[in-house]
C-alpha cells in the first residue's frame, strides 16, 4: 500500500490498517520501533541559472529566501535550523517551483532525486552541492509486536550488509539515495 506522505503511513500503522511501514525513522511516533536506516535520502536545493549560491553551506544567509512544501518533514527541519535565511512554505511543490522560476525565491528545498525531475521546469537550473538533511528510511512497526520488530531488524541488517539494498539503489538510479545510513 502506498501513502502520500510519512504522516499518512504512520497514521495507518497506528490505526492498525497495516502492520509495517517503510518510512523516515526520525519521524516515527511513540509506541513504535524501527530498524536502522535501510536507505538514506539526501536533501539539497535547486537554484536558478546565474545564482551565486554554489553549495548548501552558502544558503543560510541574510536576504536568501528558501521555498519548501509546507507539509514536508524537511520543511520542519529547515524551520528549526535556519538562522539567517527566510523559509517560505508553499502549499505544493508546483507552487514553489513556479516561485523559483519567477525569481520570488532564491532556492527550493527538496530531496535530490525529486529536484532532478523538476529541473526542466526551471530552465538552466542546477542543484547545489552538499546536503542539508539526510532522512533515514527503515521498517517501523508497533512496539507491541516485539518479535516482528526483531525479525525486521535482522532482515534489514542482513539486506544492507549483504549488498542487496545497494544493488537495488543502483538499479533504481535515484540521485541522492544511498544504502544504509551515512550517520
């Protein structure tokens, strides 16, 4: 079953509609247990042609406006970590990309592989080097299912250490998705 966002997946888990979700482990609700990260998904910024911003470390400055989808977990991360740049939440990714193309924002934050697919909507745009956030995704189940949690942990660890996850990541070819956790 596929859900539109991690919150919906976790709501289904908590309601007993599913037994296991594959979702960001940093966002798992209380009463759940999760595996270590099976994959990590890097987040960076998309900028217009001619931008003076070159890397993620250049972004958190005065007078820099960063667009991000309002409901995305990385938006909450940016809100709590940006010290100088202005975060501009948008209702949808399409709204944020349109604002970037029109010059209303200086950078657009998202997962690297999503930005790769959006670059055509902002001619001559480019992604900045580096990552401002890396979300670890793993298998999560309710804490009351201790045996299932132990099995999932063993299974996930075996698949990561055995190279199967790396092989899958390479086959999918999604930029910014890496096997396991970088932390």
